[in-house]
């Protein structure tokens, strides 16, 4: 039996449809059971529409990564350089705004592959910190981030439609 092959690549404009699909699908898979359909619709229509994706992809502050398993899109990550966290000792930081794997690819090292690439990018850019927000009740993700050396250092509010969630903010010294 052949071993599964994971590839992580920088997304380019021609990947916009794949990126739109994986962004919307992973968000629904992860959060629809905890939120009203109205809040999900409000958030996804604003955050995952084609114009927003095109704007985000053309913004040099952002890097989108796409993960593929055996040639099939499996997950993605979004890095941001335009939103420094005031709580860090240095503004020389990058944020992992999103990191998701499609449900069918979870537990197959897609998240690890994406995280490793995010950390590689941060090292290549000679940054001091990499940070992210995570829902405070998402223990599975919190443990995943801790395995990569992230630690909780604050809280922030995340608005999803009309609902406000409370997130931990986690950081990793590079």
C-alpha cells in the first residue's frame, strides 16, 4: 500500500476556487453545530465571499497555504502580518489567523504539515513571535498548539454573526 502524500503550497490567484471551497467547508464543519444558522450565514457571507477572498489574496500582508493529500485539497492556513498583538514584547510577529483541515483529512497530519510550514515561514522572515487565537473551549486545538510550543497569554473577543465568542490568544517564541 502506498503512503499518503501531503503537499503544502502557497496559494496563488488560480487557487481561489479551491481556497473558497476549503475555507467555507472547514468553517461549517468546525462551527455550525455550535452556532445558529443565521450567525453562520452572516459570518460566512461576509468573510468567505469571492470578493473578500480576492482582496485577501492580493494583500501582501497575507499568505495563504493550501494542503493537499494525494493531490486532493485537504486544508489551509492563513498568515497575517498586518495585525500585531500589543501584548507581545515585540511587534516582529506573524499571526496564524486560520488553520483548518477538512473533516475527512483530520488525524492525517494535515494540521501538522500546515503548522510546520507556518513556523518555517516565520523563521525565514526572522520573526520573534508567531501567535494565534483559539476558542477557549476548543481543547483539541489548544492541545494541538501546545504540542508545537504555543502558550496562552491572553484573551480576545471573536464576533461570529451576532454572537461573541471568547478566545484564548496563544504565542510561540521563535
